[in-house]
DNA sequence: CGGGGCCATATTGTACACAATCCAGACAAA
DNA sequence: TTTGTCTGGATTGTGTACAATATGGCCCCG
C-alpha cells in the first residue's frame, strides 16, 4: 500500500507557493506543520496565531483553514474554529477499506487502458524503489525516500484508469497524516513484499488483466494496513469529543 | 439509481441557515440558484454581485463560493474567480462509474450490518415511494416528490454500511446538479423498475446477502445512467475551456 | 486590413477594524 | 459541596478599504 505525500493540492491554486499569494503560503505552511505532527490531535489552531507566525493577515489563513477542513486535516465548529483532526481505529479502518475499493477499481480500469509507455514508466519507478529499498535495509531513515516514487507509481495507475473524478477522491483518503510516512513502519520483509507487489501490478497491467491487477492492489493495501496497525496509529486519541466527534 | 437533493451539507455548519450566519445564508442562496439552473455552465459568478443580491458582504460570499468549489458545483481560478461547472459526457460517465463502485460497496457492507429496524425503515420508504409513483403515473410533475424518500433510502443503506468516511464521499458524486432531479427523466416502466430495485435491495439486505444486494444496487445505478443519457445531460456544454477546462 | 502591445476598468486578494459569540473562572445560593 | 449565574477576556464572524491582478478595448504598427 503506502501512499504518502499526496500529489498536488486537489483544488485550485496550482502549487503557487511563490512569494505573493498569501493564501497559498498559509496553506502550505499549515499543511507542512500538520504533516510534521507539529500539533497533537485536538489542538486548536488559532487564526491570529497562525497569521502572525506565517506573516499574513487572518483572511488568507481562514481560506487555508477552510481548505484543510475540506481535505480532512482539520475539523471545524462554528464560532470555535479549527482543531487538528484525530483518527480513531474505526476511522482508519474505514479509510483503508475505501482505498481498497478505489485503488483496486483504478487498477482494474487501468489494465484496459494503459499503454506501453505507461507500463515502462511503472517499471522505471519500480527500479528506483528497489534501488532505494536495497540501501534502506541498513539505513532505516532512508525509507522516507521511497514515498516519492511509490506515490508516483500509484498516481500513474490512477491516471491510467482515466476517470477524472477518481484522483481527488483517492487523495481524500490518502492525504491524511495517518497514512503518510507509512514506509517507516515497514520491516525488511514488508518492504520486499511491497516491491514485489509493484512489479506484479505492472505485470498484470501489461497483460491487460484487470482482475489480476485489482487483486494484487488489494493485497498491497491490505499489507499496508496490517503494518500500520502493528505499528500503532501514532494518533489514536482524539479531542474531547471521542473518536467520532464533529 | 437516483439520488437527488443531497443530504446535509457535507462539512461543518450544521444546517444553520437562520437569520444570523451570513456565510450560511450565502451558501444556501447560491446553492439554491445552482440547483435551479439559474446560471448556465461556464457563467462567471461575481462576488460583489452575489453579495449585493444576498445582502451580505463579500467575505461570507467568498466562504460560500470556496465551499461550493470543494463540493464540485463551481470551478475556481486564481484571480479570476468562480464559474459554474459544466459536466462533459466523459465526466458524467466517470461520476456514475464511481457511484457504481461506492454504492454497491455500501450495499455489500450493509448486508452484514443492518438490523431489523433498518430493514423496516427501508420497506416503509418503499411503501411511500410506491404510493407516490402510482399517482405520478398520470401527473409527471409529481415525480420530484420521489426524490426525498429515494434519497432517504440510499442514505439508510449508506449509514448501515457503517463506514464514516463513505457518506461524504458518495455525496461528492451525487450532489452534482446533473445527477439531481433524475426522476423527471424516467418513464413509467423505468419508475416501476426502480421501485422493484428498492424492494429487492431491501430483500437482499434482509437475507444478509451482500453480493446480491451489491448486484441489485449496480443494476439500479446502471438503469439510472441509461435514463440520464437518453434524456441528455441538459448540460453537456462547458465554458470556453472545453469539457475538462480548469 | 490584420496583429501585437498598452492602458483603463473590473474583479479578485489582502489587510484591518469592529461586532457577535463562546469559554473559563469567580462568585453566590442552595 | 454542588450547582447556577454572571462577567471578563479571548476568538471567530463580518464589513469595508485598499492593493494586486486579469480582462477587454484601443491604438499603433506592419
């Protein structure tokens, strides 16, 4: 499974984190903090605080917060503001369950649509991942480098599925901080298995066999879920509202 | 299929369209206009215009617009603003394809989890729909009354699936104006078939047979897609950017 | 007569000030 | 001790002014 560092931000603002565009800067800064686990779940994010820290006014900060709420990073209550969202065991299970459906669907469709160039790209990404994985056996801190090519691999499969609504939908269940940085939890065997899964997915797609591709993708995601559960969520607790608070 | 008048708004603001809360009023007003097809696809929505018409300032209007962008009603470009989103044939097909996956998944899971009370509710809703359908045979304009119980039926199934992330995800592919008000396109036979589907889904769930329930749900949505295609999308054209413009 | 660059205008983006609302703690009464 | 109320401070919600940017028409040039 795996599926870290989500691709571009799903909505507008095409990666314009330049100097101008206070809203984009605010969004990037807050998202960065969320991905770094700067704040514990349930922590209240104060607009004025963030605005001062980032160096913009409250208005673009509000825009950024609303966006992060819609992406599932934060939860919002009227007149109270935003809190860092936590994920209960149940919700994490639900999240992986949906990934199971959506990514296997993507693989099934991709098998009927991907072309030779796409297959080649997937295998190139496999080469990269395997090279990194070999080094990472000794240096566990290198494992985060796997996330970029792994993410690219999954993204290529999703693109090949040729369903324009699918990518943002999958992003909504993979952008969660809980899912990110999953490679760290993998042991050597699990990394090897993950690499094999990628190769097998590429093979199934090359063979044009959608059911095969979907089945391997399901295995891939199941394996990731097990690894995540074993390692603990790192974030099971919630705010005062309990696991499903809103 | 069908699935009109999406339930509550997916995110925060629990239906507070009261007198206060300018942002909620703005959201409700604009959404209402979108559902009424007040503006053609590609129409640019001006913040100042809307603010004046609704009687609030631009700030809450901006909030409302951002929200509608995230819900797929509008598309947004930096420094340009919001346009009414159109749906190409491809996108509508993609949309139904995802509903096929998600709602059949919901039905499959619901079969293992729904209780007797839930089944009873579903059958009650079937009763209601059949009563309305009988009258609507002569008065086609009554068909819109089917949308509320139909929506409730689907919602009950989704709730029974007990995946807290599923409902907002399905909402994102059913809130689109293209999908709403689908019953109008149905002829008498199609309405009858739809009613039969509902009864059969309830039976499959009562039998605890997830595969059966999922299969009927797929049939149900396929049928809806065919009816929609036959009737035309009512909104195939797009703005100047072509069908996938952004 | 057609095409490219420039400027006026319209519209969005940002900042800030004020109003509305909520929360924590103190205090009083049972 | 417990509960209810009230008040002060803090935080979000809204309105408005101004800055930044894009669009469309005009003029100039080829």
